[in-house]
């Protein structure tokens, strides 16, 4: 049996397991769920996936999605 574990890694280094896949430059909320573009407000915490790494262990792959927090100025460009 081969397991696949997916984790989001916050800029501070903390991580959280997620059940879904993400892609580079995808916008996600604080829990790692994808956000629809355009954003409706700048009053939220938004991250962008900037790197993906895979670690292969015996019987398990760990996929890590590294996040970078967007600044308010960056978010304003994405709001309707």
C-alpha cells in the first residue's frame, strides 16, 4: 500500500495536512482551499503557492505546497 500525504507550509514554517491538490501560483485561503478569481474583498488572508516539493519515503509520498502571503497592494489588483 502506498500513501500520499499533502501539506501546505506557511511562511512561518508551520504546516497543515490537506486533502486536495494545488498548483503553482494558485490563490488559497488560510486553510489551503482554492479561491476564485477575482477576489471580492481585500479583507482576508490570501496565500499564493510558490513552490511544490515531493519527498518519497518507503510506502509514502509527501507533497508539500509552500505558501507566500499576499500583501494588501497585491490583493487590490485581484479585486473586482
